[in-house]
């Protein structure tokens, strides 16, 4: 089963994406800031990252290169 990291600072959008993906059989983890996403990515293995670019903490643009070394990033 695929594990997806959802990185979105808007709580409503984050939850909507999570519910949709889980209803289609995916495992999901949620992050609401760039720094939270980076920590989760260091601690767990993900098959895909859904990344917002405008985030509090570390901007998404800085995280793309870090995440894309180990997982596809959308």
C-alpha cells in the first residue's frame, strides 16, 4: 500500500485530500508546515509527497530537492 505525505498548511484542504486518498486505499500522513514535513520525511518512508509551495517555516521550493531524492513530488 502506498504511503503519501500531504504537506498543506490549510487545515481544511489538508483534511479533504487525506480523506479522499484514504477512501481510495492509501495511507496518509499530514504536515502543516515545511519544518514539520521535513521532520516526518526524515523519520518515515513515503512513496509520494503532495507538496504545497507556500508554507510557514521552510518554503516548499526548498523542500522539493530534499524530497525528490527519495520520492516523487507533486
